[in-house]
C-alpha cells in the first residue's frame, strides 16, 4: 500500500475456466451448485442404506431431485436416525422449508448440536448440508439424530429428513516412503522450550486467504468450491472466524475470489483484489449469482499455470484510480513484470520508508519509484533460486527501528531453482525445493554488497514467514519438494504438485550473528501437511494461527486433501507473566506523541526503572499483521517506536511519516524483556480514506 493508496500488481488471475491450465470434461456447461458433493476419498450413504437404522414412523419420498432419487422424512416426535461409521467426519444432507424444524444431533452419545432445518421458503431447498463435523479421531463413531418435531413459533409438528450421509476419513496425511526428504513427526506437540501446538477449531471454508480484522475475528476467503459451510442454499467460500470461541459465520461473496489478495485502506476499509471468472462444471456457481472475478481491477487478460508472454498482464494500477504518468487512471505498464517472466505471479512487494517500493519476482528484484515511474534494479537473487509462484518462497520486511533511521532490510526464504521454461510434464513433485534465505540491506552500502546468503535447516517451497512482536521471524508450512499448484507435474501426490511436507517450524533471529540465526530443535511438529493454499498469521494475543492446504480443483479427501483444521502455535511468552496495556489511544498520528498505560506483568504492577528507549528491556512495537495468501504476507510490518517512560505511563511518538508505516489499522504491543503484551488495535494516520481523483474515475 502506498500511503493511503493501494497499488495492485496485475499478474495473479486469469480468464480461463480452469485456473491451472487444464479443463475438466463438461467444464463449459453451467450446472446447479448444491451443497451435496462427495469428495474423492469420501463415501456417501443414501437414506435407503441398510447400514442406517430408523426408530419411529418414517416416510419414503421419491424424486429425481433427491440423492439416490429417495429421501426419508418424519414428523413424529422423538423419531430417530442411527448410523455407525468409521471416519474423521460426517455430513448430514436433507431438505429445508417452512415445514421443517429442529433435530438434535448426538455423536457417540454426546450432544453436539441442535440443528434447525427450517427455511422460509415455499419450495424446499434440496440436497442441503444440514450438519457437519470434521474433527473426529479416526475411529468408529455413531451419529444419532432425534426429531424434536418443533421449532420456535410453530404449534404444529415439524419434520426432519435424511437424504444422505457423507463420511470422510481425512486425507492420508504425511507420507514416509523412505525418501530422505520425508519427515518423521514427534509424538508430542509441546516442545521443551515452552512452545506449544494445539489443534482447535475448523474454518468451514478452506483458508486460501487469511487476515485478522479485529481483536475477535479473522477473515477467511476461498475459491468457489464445495466447502462444508453453507449460506443461502449453496456452499460458502468466505467466513468470519471467531478467535475467542472458534465459531465460523458464512459470508456472502459476490464473485469468485480464487487467487485474489487484499489490503486495508487508510480508513480501515478492506479491499479484495484479483479473482477468477464464473466457475464452471461441477463447481458451477452461476445459478446463485456468482459474478466474474475479473471485473474492474480484479483481473488479468488470460490464465494458465506458469505465466508467459501470451497471458501476462505486466501492469500496475491504483485504487481508487489515480491519474499519474499520463495514465488517466488506467493501468501503467511495468517493464519489470515483462523481464521476470515466466514464474512471476504473486510478486513480493513492500512499501519502503523512503516512499518507494521494493519488488521481487522470479530471480530478480528492484526498487520502484512510483512517483517518477523509475525502476532501479538490484543484484539478482543468487544461485538461480526463483522465489515467486509457482516456485514460491516467502519474504518479510525485517523490523524497522529508529536506532538505524528505519533502514530497510529484506529477507526472502525458500523457493526453487527449477527452470521456469520447463513444461509441467518435465517437472516432478519430488524435485528438491531450496533452503536458501537471501537478505539485503536497502541502503547504498547494502545494495553494493548484494544479497547475503543463509540456509534454513530444511528446504521449503510455499512457506509462510510471520513476524513476531519480539522481532523474530517464524517460518512455517510448505513442502520440501515440488512446486506450487495442482494437476500440472509428474509424480503428483493426489493432485498436488508438491510433496514431503515440512512439519516443524523454524525461528529466525535477524539480530543474531550469521550462522546462529536459525533454531528449530525446540519447536513442536505438526501432523497436518500444509502445502498449496496454506496460511499462517500472528494474532492479537501473540500466538500464530495456522490453517489451510488444498492442492485440489475442488474439495478432496485423498492425499493431500482439503484441510479445514486450525492449529495454534504459541510461543513461550504466551504462558509467561506478560505486560498489559491497560489504557491506549484509538488513533496514532504521524510524528505526534501519545500516551499509553501499561503494567509490566500481572504480578508486578509497575515497570522497573528504565532508561527511555531502552531496547534491551522495553520496546513499543507497531505492527501490521498483513493479508496472507500464496506465501505472500502483503503489508506485513513491524515498526519500533520512540518512547519515554515514567511510572506506568509511556509517552510514545507515532511513526515519522506515512511511508515508515502506511496509514490504516495497526496493533500496538509493549515488549518487556522479550515478552510482549496482547496487541491493542489502533488506526494510524487521520483515519480518512485515500484521496479520490474524480477525473481519473470519469476517464
């Protein structure tokens, strides 16, 4: 984001029915998109299955609109359905209309939910997902559904019905085939150092995009597909995730957001940029108003898996439209995006403290002066490593500090040295990823010195880099071989272009001496592969939310299947005595002082005497938690602020200008001896939206 303007790099979407360059049979035919769907690897049992037993009076109904052309219904109080299955998940499908009411769902004798199957519709909605649960252990389970025959406001007996159950067993998970790249998972999720990894919650829609929008909620956006969360009679592809109780609420997305990204404007408005056209074939959404995601700035000319000259859209544009360099609000061609073909989708970009833009794509990097439309090329990333889709690495702008006059430093980790001119049928999912991290200081001396190279403990493709309030960087997710995407290379695992998930995160300390910056031996390992379309973000409480992974055209249960489980990685400071911000402002102005009140910890009600700006003991961190998708953490940022202290009051000076920290939402953390407080949300700047150039809009 440039000040309060948003800059969109238009190379991330397409106009083809199949994003990844292949077309499925019948994909040009629009069809109904109901919630009922049997993912590869799952199994459906319709209402007539002999494995399902009924108690009470049930009526068979017949229609071609029912699964298996039949459905069973009952309006008798306490009528029951009983089904025993082996798996990790269960879905209940049926119809809903004004005659339907509440059914009580028990699993293994435990009350799970009271499901209201009522819908204010005269014509029933058929093949609706009425209930789902996906976080069961792989074992034998029994689901019982009891008809209460009532609902609020009704004096008549209401009905429930069963069209089908769909049982999922979960994807096969991590492979260990003797390959040296495969990783053995420790049994414990608690590391000796105090790090913990907990699995809790499910996202309801696959987490392709993730952003923290408040102290209590995260926004999750997917592509149009058969997610379990339902809205308006069809699967949802966006949701609000409650960070406190782990509930999810479906959202009404109006167009296909596949491969989109996002950012916050200066007034806190979230925009979503990029997308795909109306989805077709068995993921058709045209019947419920899916709009073309290529509209306005949400688009590119054409699509494919690896970018090339015939599909490229090498331009930038501004939102709101900005008349600059004779563009009259239209896109501006960027030679850098031509030079970096072919693997240059999802370019890495950071707004720099001098008002310019750092950008990396493929093996190249530059500093872009958007005011003068001048590109300054930097030394090429060493050793032939490509760092953008589909050879996706990840990157951070390392913490900015007044101690070195906010000098910018970039860290890029992972990727692949696969030649991007090779077609998919000559690329294997087993080709090793890169362990290289490249670091450069963006001042004259640093540019002259070029990229400094380090090696991660393990190679990674598609990793996520998460800034922590302490200044450390968490590197998590990804695979040790292959490249991004699905359905394109040889030796696919299921449909995945990548394999050998890296299950143990690593911590990078940018202040440590070279050779001593990485550590992973004390971090817990996961048992959940997080490959293509995985995400991770810092939360206001200071832990890390991890979700996603779906290298498939639609929801799948085969290896590697669609992942809805959420994990929470908690650094040791989560369980320590933490500082607490007890009073804070809601707005932070540029280069103006503000005060906040804090205590050092719950057991120590005032700060120990400290010198102003004693960075060894106390820090005030202002953070943008970013917008995460495809290993890109757009706008992720940590700026340490100047302050003085007296008692429990810190007098803090806001960022010097809108380039050191672009205007918009931020999170304040007070860090004492490496232990941060819970973050407090603030608006940085005057809270106004970006200026509107009406002439650019009119033209």
